[in-house]
C-alpha cells in the first residue's frame, strides 16, 4: 500500500475534451504511452483503447463514460504528476464532461484539423467557461486531406470567443506533415515518418519557413503584450522577451483566463496523434501552462450560513467533492472524489454534510481506467476512487466533522427522451429493478419513473444513443433480457399567464382530530431560461404558522411533477403564497401539503397551461447538390434554418428542429443524400408544442 505526499506545484489535474471523432481518446492513449503507463499504443479503431474499457465503448468505438488515470511527465528535470480524465465527445454523454470539469484545474481541447470547431466543441467550451477552467488547444489530424490549421485557429477565435495564442505552426501539410515549428524557441521538431513517434529531432527552422516563424512569433509576442504588463514593458522598450519570460507570461495569461469573463487566452498546439506527431510538446504545454492546485487557490464552501474557504493544503480541514459513482465488478460501489484540502485516510470517518450522515472510508484507489492501485491516503490535489461510501452520491461533499463545509454542487439537465422498459420474463423484475437503480445512481442524467396510467417503468435520458447504451448495460450487467418500447419525447408543461388569488380549503372529519388547512396562492410564469420553480411567501400576521409554510411549498412541488394537461413535469412557474387559515387542533403538515397541491392545480388550470417540447440544434454537413433536399426536409419536420456556411468544400446547415420530428433521421438523411451527408444534434431549448402533440 502506497502513501505519498505530493508537491502541489508539480500536480496537474486535467481533462481531455472535444467533439466526437476529434481524436481525444487517441491523444490520451499516446500520452499514456509516452509517459510509460502503457507499454503499447491502444487504438480506438481496434477496440483496444485503454481508456475506453466498457464493452459498449469498444464495440461502438466511442467514449461513453469518463475514465481517470495518473501519469508522470518530466520537464526541465522536474517530475510532474498529471491526473487525466478522458471525457466523452458525443452530446448524449455531455453530463460526463460537466461533472468532470467541475473538479478539474485545466483542460486540453482537441479539435479536428479538417472540421475545426464543431457543435459539441462549443458545448464543452461553454461548460469549461462556466466552471472557470483554463485550457490549451490541440489541433489534431493535420495529416488528413483538407486539414487547415489556420482556419481552425480562426474558428477558435470566431466561434468560441477565445484569444488563440499560436505557439506552434505545422511543418508540412496533409501527407507531408512531418512535425511542428516551435515559435517560442524558434526551433523545428521533426518526427520520422515510421515508428511510434517516441524519438524526434530538434533542429533549426528550415530556411523556407523562417519568415513565417518570425512573423507568427511577432504576432504571439504582440498578443501576449496586449494582456501582460511585463511583456508590454519589454516590447515598448524595444527589448526581445526571452524564452523563459515568454513561457512565464503565457502561463500567467492561461491561468488568469480561467478567472476572467472578459477574455479567454488559449495556447494553441498542433499535430496528429494517430501518426504519433506532436504529443510530447503538448505534454510540455500541459505542465508548462496549465495551473497546479496552488495556482487555482482556495475553494469556497458554505458553513453556518456563510461562506468559508479551504486552501489546497494537507494541514487544512478535509474538504472533498464526490463527482462520480460507479460499480466495479467483484468490488462494489466506487465513488470518485476530488480532494481540495486536508487528507483522506483509509479507515477514517468523514461527514457528508448534505445528508447529515457519517461515512467510513474503506479503501482508497488511484485509478488507471478500470485498473486500481490501492493507496493509504490521499491529500489536497488528488483525484481518487473510494470504496465503502454507502450513501454519498454525485455532487455531495465529504469533510471533517469538526469543521463542516458544503462545497458547491452540480446541476444536471433533465432528460429529453424516454422509453418504457420491462423484463421479458416475469421473474426478472427484481433483477432489472436493481440494475436500473444502480445505473441511475451512476448517471445523474438518467431518470426513472413509473407511468401512473400503465404501471410501466419509464427511463429517461439525453438521447437515443444514451438510452440504447443504458439498455445494453442493463442486459449485460444484470443478465436480464429487456423489452424496450418506442422512444418518446419528454414533454414539459408551463403556464402562459398569471392568475391571482386562487384558494383551496381542506376540511375532513373522520372522528378524533380532523384535517383543516386553507391556502390562497397566485401563480405567474418565470421568464428566466433556466428557472423551473420559485416559491414566495407573502403571508403576514401569522395567518399560517411558520412551521406549515414549507408544507405548502412541498405540496406545490409535488403537483409540479405531474402537470394538468398530460401528466408531464411542469417548469417555469412562480408560486406566491398570499393568505390562508389554520385550526389549532386539526391543522397539520400533511393537511397544508394537500391544500397547497390542490390550490396549485386549480391555479394552473386557470393560467393557460401549454405543452412544451424539446427543440434540438441540428447541424447537417452535406455536398452542395443536396442542399435543397436537406432544407426542404428540415421544413417538413417543423424545423427552422438559422444559417448556412461552408466547411472544407461541403455545405453546413444550422437549424432548430423539434425532437419529436428527428426520430429515424439518420436513415432518412442517408436516403436523401446517398449516404454522403452527416449530422450532429444537441438539446437547445423548450418551445411551445402544437396542440395536437
């Protein structure tokens, strides 16, 4: 068993993020090889990638669940610990990216050198913005026909609103891509066309590229000077910044960009991971520019009604965040934890302040995909897996019970698609139920409910692929054959207008104490995009005792879960409790909960309830000759084209289309274009559905 105390200045906690097929798992596999973790390079297309260890991942050739590993990389004689999380690229699994970014200090954004910035690239970039995660970019696949490094850099600026700091230029193009030109050191890094890419030559810049290197280096220095005073002073004085000063300035800007909403300064690297070129300089960039836990600083939490901070130190009280729960075969429930302060010790008792429960730490593991190395303890800056936590779930805090603190949690989107599932054999109901419960615990975007009309088990997720993978896992992990219904849209309900002073009085007398509660409420729509429910108490003069107010709130929320039109969950409603009455003997919390629910339902019926449907942002890439057919088909699906542009000789159509009209689209698109078009789709918003939906 290993116990180590890390020098936090040498720790990097990073994620690899990208659009599907940009090559991020291939990048990760090369990193594992060059850092000595893997002794052979695993390939995604062979189903042999180390980080894609689920059978469903290897079968489909995509990343479904985030995988963590730890490796070491030496720069200038100093060994650095790099904790890496490889995240999914498919939009259906974007929640995996969300919860990983919450606990990471930096990220590598991988872009396809041909496609550039794609829709899911934008989604994960915005997620990183939300959590203030500094990042560096890697333009991949520069050996492919049609690859254009400079176009990709322009897209990073235009579509992501970032300030790209080009620190490398490609040496050659497409089949002639042989290496990179380092602008900071003014050197060329050249790889032999054969072999595993472990060896490369550092040479002078070829004469034919010297002018381009000087021009782009001047642009790099100028951009850094615009945002860094130290370099600005040198430039104004006519001095040339040294390599060390330029590295230090780029590091300062990269780290600061995670804390600023004004500008995101992002170093840009390039290469081709599949051909083993450019990965080692990228690792240098990870260590050189991305922050350590010390650079990120103290984490904020809540305690005793106020804000407290916990610094990245083993001597501070323990604070850690559980960001993922998974089940390990033959082992049990593993909880992935990021330690922000203090030490997590095997056998220790910690507090889960969210649940108010104590938990005992069984074993602590440093993970390498699906392999584990047991360690005795973990300190500040560590990302580890813990065995033995029975009640802690995603987003909950673990802390020292003598110094409790609650760290900021995570919010996850609601499902947009549902299917009914049932076991083919009646006797398998309990086993299927256990498998569903285990998956729901692992995946916060996977929700389960029972249809009140049919009694069926209905599972909801972020897309058809998401649910398909979950059903596959149910079959594989529980050994139960599952019958699956047709996919159906997860509609929502809301209200159009405000309604004032709707009352309900509950009177029941059944012998002994009765039940009495009277409430009067108003309801109104909430206009904020992300708001689903608000409760405002305006009762004065003790008309309703304070202890019954939360019961009215609970009753309204209970009624929200099944709206008045078709039983769908409601969103975007503000409830204002205005008046009421109580009886000193017959009033109770259940009575006020029932009265609140009934008043809410009546108010909603009068408030113009409408059905909402999920609308998807769809991007179709097609040859020019099929543009008319594509646009016509989108219109027939109640879609609205937002824009069109060109990408690598093809046309790209950007549209909003209701999810209900997109089932089976992949087959229809193949038929329209003889298989020459492709599309991506992600959730955009909810919009009012037609009355016959």
